[in-house]
């Protein structure tokens, strides 16, 4: 199920990338930047943090932008998800459709703020799980 690449990087490397995307999502918006583009960074923060958690637990995953799929894989492998984590699935639309001109409605500032709130929640949750587990099992 996992991509055939041999070196996927470390969970901490993925988490650093997730945090980078989250920081970019929270940058002050230039007038020519679309809210959709900032929401894409929020989506990427969630996607990369979930992949960090999957890697941390050595759970195979497909390279997809579908956050619902990543959450399902986590649950299928015994990782309990609270509702505030499950709501991250709604950010998947920002991975592709919202980045291009077309049928999707423009994203509002309120929708952007909600995307960032969700991303902050998920990134923090993943970071806390990885840190807490690492502190309990220093030999891993």
C-alpha cells in the first residue's frame, strides 16, 4: 500500500514540513493572494502531520491528498480520533479543487480562519502524540 520509495524521511521531518506549511498559512495576506492558497497550506499542514503520525507508528499509507483516507487508516490501526480531529477531512477540497479557477466558490476569510484553526489543532495533536510517546519510550 505504501509508495515504493525507500526513504520516506522521518516523522519529525514530516512534522517540521507540516509546521512550515502552517506558518505560511498564517502569514499576513497580501492583497493579490487568494484565501484558497492560504487554505492549501493549512490542508498541507494537516496532511503532512497525519503522514508523520503514520510513519511514526510504521503504518503504511498511500500518497494521497485525501485527509479522510489518512484519518481512516489511523483509525483502522487503533488510533483514536476525537471529533475535532475528524473535522480535518473537510480540508481535502483545498488540496486540489480550490487552487485552480473553476467551479468552486471563492473561499471567504471566515472559511480560511476555520481552516487554520483546524490545522493548528491537528498539528498540535500529532506533535503531542509523538512527543509523549517518545518520552515514554526513549529507546525507539
